[in-house]
C-alpha cells in the first residue's frame, strides 16, 4: 500500500485515542504514539485491534512489540499485507 | 528500582472496552484469561492484571533500558493484595490497592509496602497532568531530603525512563496517570 494512503488510514485509527492535538495535526512517520500523541498505554491494544480490523490482518506478539510509533506500525502492516 | 501504574476506573469504563473481540487474548495469557473469567468482577480483574503488568514493565525497563510493547509476556500471579509478575528470567513483587475509583499497583524487586502517592487532577489535559505530577514528586523529594527543589533534576532517558538526580545521586522514580488520577513513587538511594 502507498505510504500516503497508509498514513491517512492510520491517522483515522489513532484519532479517538490521541491526547495531543498539535502532534496529531503534524502526524508523520516519525510520530510516536505515546511520547508525541500522548496515547495512554491502556489504549495501545485498541489501536492494534483497530489495525487488524481495518487491514484484515492478524498481529502476533512479536509484531506488537515494536508498534509504538507510526513508522514501525506502517512497516508491520505492509509486511502483513504482502504476506496475504 | 520501582515501577507503578494507576488505572482510573471511570476512565477504563469510558475509554476502553475489555469485552471487544480479541482484546483479552492480546494482553493476557490463557491462565490470566481464566482468572478473569472466574473472577467475581471480571472488569476489575482485567484492570488489576493490566496495572500489574505495566508496573512490572516500568521496573524491568529500569533494570534493562529498552522500550517495547508486549504486555502478554509479563505473566501475573495473584495472592490477596500481592502479586508476582515474571518476564523471561525477571520477576518482581507487586502490591495492589483497589478502591471504587482506582486500581494502583507498585512493583519492587523485594517485597515492600505500597509507597505510591496519589494525586487527583482537576484537568484531563495529559500534558498538564504529567507536569503537575512531576511537580508533586519534586516537592515530596524536596521535603524528604530537606533539599531545595532547584537542586532536584528530573530527567527522562532516551527510552523514556524517568529519574531524579540530587547532586551525584540518582533516585529511581515512577510516574503514572490515567483519567483523573496520577501516582508517583520513588526509591531511597543507599
């Protein structure tokens, strides 16, 4: 999937959980879910489940380990989509 | 070394849905899922176990500076208000305090009483909460050590692990906030 399209989808997924509007407006590949968007760690699992639903993929524990920022999440989604 | 984690009950009800498909399986081992299922109040058990895992993770990353998201790998055992969490070769003791408003867990390498101090916020702004929790921690340390707040330097490592420095001594600290509540804890350096 094209990066722009992927980032737009990801932005819609994280929107309900963000606690920093400015960081959200400027969301890029370098954005960190916790440090930048101030997403509570209790909601990271919701992002993972939403990603699974949106892209119709399943994420294992090893995939989840790195899903703390936009870049790693995009990389994992792309890997999973290619393997489909 | 110390880790703590607070869960605001109202916030957990409002902002999370533990009953959504695959939620439990992502965070909890089969044993833990059974504990949740057999618990009198499954909602409380979900968040109790979650706070234990988070507190243990914070302690673990103080010992092993790193950053990752793998709550399921932190396996919990519960006994009364105590618990043990294990991850790979690491394990720690947990104290948990449960009220109708919040669940608070504190992780230590050796069994200890609960030392975390609670703050309730009048604003839901995340940045404001982090800042005021930090100020409360610094004030508390200033009183404990009878030292001016300007001598206490709060910092976070590249992995986001917080510490406070007094002169050349490093104090391990842990901060947590969720919903309307925050809690800090610290260890007295030897």
